C-alpha cells in the first residue's frame, strides 16, 4: 500500500485529535469520578497547558535532533497512552501530572508535524498545510460522533480510552514506520535565528486573532458536553452532539475555505467568520432550547475554523524578521490558549454559571475584529 509523505502527516494529525477528543468527550465522567467542581476540573486540566508551553518554547532542538519519524512515534503514541491513563488516576493532582507530561509531548508533536508538512510542501510545490489541519478537525469530529454513542451505551471511560489507544497504536505504528525525514528548505538550512520564539508588538494583532480562534475552539470542544448536561439535563447522546456539530462544521469549513479566501481575500473571510463565531456564542448563551444551543455550537465551529490559518499566513509574510520566528511565536501563544480555555472557562462557570462562561470569548472576538486589518490581502504558502 503506497502512502504519500503528506498522507502520513494527515494520519498523525488525525490520531492525535482522536486521542484528545476521546478524553475531552468524557470530561463529565472524569469530573464525577474525581468529585471536583468545574473550577477544580479546569485547574486540573491546566497541566496540559503548562506542558505545552514549556515544550513549544524549548523542544525545537530536541525535535530536530530526533527527526520526524522518531518524534512522531514518541509523541503520537505517547500522548494517546497518557490520555488513556487519565481514567485510572484516583485524584486530581495525579490527573494534573499525567496531563503535564501529555502537554510536553503535544507541544513537541505540534512542532514536528508542522515543520515536516512545511518541508513536504516545498517538495510537492503545492500547499497541503490547511488540509493537514483539516484532518485534525476531522479527527475531533469522528471521535465526538463515536463518543456520543459510546457514552449513551454506557461504556466505561477506561474501556473507551483504552480502545482508543489500541486503535492509535495499531494505525500509528503502521503509518509512522514508513515515515522518512523530508529535507529542510535550502534557504533555511544554515540560518541561525535563535532557539526561543517570542511575540513582538508588531505581531500582537495577529496574536489576538489567533487567540480569539483558539479560545472559541477551546470553549466548544472542552465544555459543550458539560454545558448540555448542566443547562438542559440532556442525555449523553444529545449532549455529545454539541461537540459533534462543532467539530463537523469546523472541519467542513476548513476543507472548503480556500476558494473563498482566494476570491474575497483573507480580511473579508476572517471578519465574516469572526462574526459567525460571535453569533454562535450568543446563541449558546441565550439558548432557550437544546436545539438552539446545538445550532450555536455549529456556528462556533464554522466561525473559528479558518481564522487561525489566515493569521499564520499573514505572520509568515511579515518582513520584520524570519518568517518561521513569527509563525512559531503566533503558534506558541494560540496553541497554549487552546489549553488554557478549560481552566479559564471553568472558573467563570463555577462562579457565574456555565452560560455566562461563553461570554468570556466575546471581548476577545471584538478585539480580533479590530485587528483584521493586519491580515494579508492574498494568500501564500506559509509554515503553520
């Protein structure tokens, strides 16, 4: 069976999303097992954010030394194994520690897959970055759909996550074993631009845009199941449909966004999608019926889908410093926000109610709308 190098990266993105999505879909069960409130659950989940921040900041030299194949084995299979251990942890501090190590691997995985797909783009002479991230979204959709049925059937969480790891182990071993390191881009091969990427003031508008997208994504993926349970007392299948619709419309929009960007430009598309996100958040906040809330989650998923890739393209086109430094700094901030969304929203949900927690995203979206002028008017291939 012939598998292209970019297709192996697609599968790695997909498997990572499947593993993470399976765990996030069972957050209500994890909360019940640990006997913690929403705020305490959010603080427990922050372990992944801390690990990712450390890894994204310092792991690049190690990833480069190990190479794409070895790093993929360690990170894709390792994150899935650690997430499968979460149900076996008897206390919140143990879950925190497990997620801390998972975050360390997740940050290295993000660096490895994005650098490798960028190099593969150079070999192919065409863009495949957006499609790769589309498989990330597709993975969340598939696992959300499956998890809704699995929870409805009453399958124990440790069995669910254990079977997920078994699937990732078998498929991942087969796909990653044939991976070969793509050659570095010639123009960057001997460039020394430092080891730590930090955002600059000039990059701040793009960072706000990326943070808005990831905050909405975190709100939809992490808390939708608990929202449906607490607000509408929905049965597991209906409750899981919030995550299913969110991830489906996120994947669908990513797959078909490129022609609209080419025709109308990055700014117009980003502005429209941010407005759609805001409408979805308001629908979730005010929903009088579960179906209105589900519509809101669908709008949130479609709205946040292509915003971050557009910000990445704009960062790569900046000329104030090396493009990969700008892209790395943007990705570092945005990816960590994805992990910080659970504890932030958890604290707000515990103090003010889970409906109100979704309003936290609105001021950031408004800030992003102000910053859309920083986006480029046309697209180029960019490292994401």
